[in-house]
């Protein structure tokens, strides 16, 4: 096979195609060696297609501040890569910088409050300006009853408690409801399994100490990811995702009741609630036990919990239509 000859261009054509004036092309060639054209039989200098491409790239690079002496000998691929880096840098410089999101935090435990303002912790928080609005001493044992007066309704409540018992669960839920706290994180040293399980079912993130600053930052990032405004309206602002209303037994009873609805919607709704509740609990367990992928598990838990709450409302509509009384948990 014979090679197909590549088209050759006179300097006027190169100028027209690249946008570089003829005198400039001659200077770049004679002074900086940017081009090595061949000569035709009539002593005309003929340029290759790559010369046309390089001339256009050189024009754009010199217009953006590069000296011709530093780029004249680069290949077309190198000139293109340099230009792309230049464009990306310019785009980043011109991109409007959004204001960091302000998040209020109430901390229970003075050492915990100090951690929330330390450099190692703040380095793990991206694009967020944390404001510690309340900071109280760590509560001894399970006594959370003194934690009643907050200056405002914080976005996040973070509690450090030594012993997590049922009294702590009751006081914590009362505080969350009274101040419409959006998210809560509890760090503990010792705790009863039933209390831990109840808090998790209520949407509280529970993590046993020790927790590093990086892990604590991951937990905060995770709850920030699933605040109501990031869930496209699945939950109301300032309100945590509601806990389950109906037990598996109630759902099974609803699925087996003969109704006047001439379709399988009641059974399907009850089954969906059970499936969503199971997945919600599973993803919450992942979030509470694993530092890795905390953001993902937080989103999965919040989205499945919100969907479960919506289908619980759908179940209530069916029950009201049929005159069925649903037994809540």
C-alpha cells in the first residue's frame, strides 16, 4: 500500500485557517523555529495540516499570556494539553464561590465542644461553617434531665454520655421533640442494647467511643447530607424522619384483612412498608457500625425512612376508607 500524501498549504492558507497574520507566522518561523515548511518546485513554502493546527493553538496560548519562545517547539498534542490546563484553571478562578453553609450545633460535653472547634475535626468538614450554640458539661451516668434549656433549636445535637440507659433515651427524645432538632448523634461508653436499638429506630446515630476526630467529622457530614432540604421534600424542615408507626404484626394483619377495595393495594402497601422498614433498619445499622461509606448509608437510611413514612400515610388512607383501626407501636 502507498501512503496517501497529506495536503500541503501555502502560508496565506495557514493564516486564513489559523487566524494568525502572515507576518506573525514568518516571525514565529524564522526567529523561534515554530515551523519547518517544505519547499515546492516554485520555491513556495508549503505547510502541513499539523502546522495549521499548531498555529491556531499557538495563537490561543500566546493570547492567554504564554511567551512564544516557551511554546514554539511543542508538539500539537503538548500545545493542546497546555491549553486545556489553562482553560480549566481559568474556569476555576472565574467560578463564583458559594458561601459556606452555616450549621448550628448543641454539644453536651465540654471536651466534645472543644473537639468540634479543633483543627483536626474541622479539616474533615467540607463547605460547612459550624457554630456551637450551646455547650454543657458531660452528663454523669444517664442523667439527661438537666438538659432542657437550649438557646435555640440547633441543626444538630451531639451528646457525649458515659452510660446510655432508658432514662437517657427518654430525656433525649423529649429534648429533640421540644426543640425540633433535625439530627442527633450520641457518643457513649457503655449502654443497654434495648436503649441503643430504640435510639437507632428513632433515627438517632449512636456510636460507641472511642471515636476519632475524622470519624466524628464523617458522622457530622453524613447527617448534613440527609437534612430535609436535600431529600427533595420527603421530610419537613426541622423535623427528624419519624419513627415507625406500625409493627410487623400490624402490617401482617392489614395484609390479610378482606376489604372492599377491589384490588391488592392494601396488601401491597403493607408489604412495602415492611420492606422499607427492614432496609431502613439495615442501612441505619451500617451507618452506626461502619465509618466507611457513612455518607451513602446516611442517604439510604433517610430516603428509605422518608418513603416508609409516606407509605404509612397511604396505609392510613386505606384503613380510614375501610373503617379499620390500625394499632400503632
